[in-house]
C-alpha cells in the first residue's frame, strides 16, 4: 500500500494477511472515510459492523464472537454479504468459508 488510506478491498486484505487487531482496523477504515452500519449475525457470529467505502464497490464485515474473538471478511460489494456479493480470499478472489474468514489479532 502506497499510503495509509484504505481504498480497495485489496488494501484491506493486505492488512488482514499481515495481521491486525479489530480496533486498529476500524480506526484505519474510519480515517479512510469508510462508513459503518450494524451487522446482524447468527448465534455463532455475534455482533459487529459492515464497513463500506463510498469510493469503491467493496465492504468489510467485522464481527466479534461471543467468546471474545474477532474476524473480518472482505466482500466484492458494498453490503457486507448482501445478495450477489461474494467474500474474497487473500488473492482478492471469491473463496471458501475457510479462505475468507480472517481472524483478527486479540487486543
């Protein structure tokens, strides 16, 4: 990444691959003008937010599980997993559930 601004899904994926904690990731998204809305999760997913980038057709879903662990998924659309959107693997391509869940470092 040439700057601290997170513009694309690939920028976010690079941070997830390197390893990042939830607070730092959300701070970087906020500083890059991404906006968050509450995410609805299943009983295993817990609670979280969907971050959308107004300048790009991608989103990041960050979830905190009931056990305190957190993960992120990057999507090829603005809805954090809405209809027709696919989660992306580390190469920025649609992938399996295992390939597209990135555990966040514990604070």
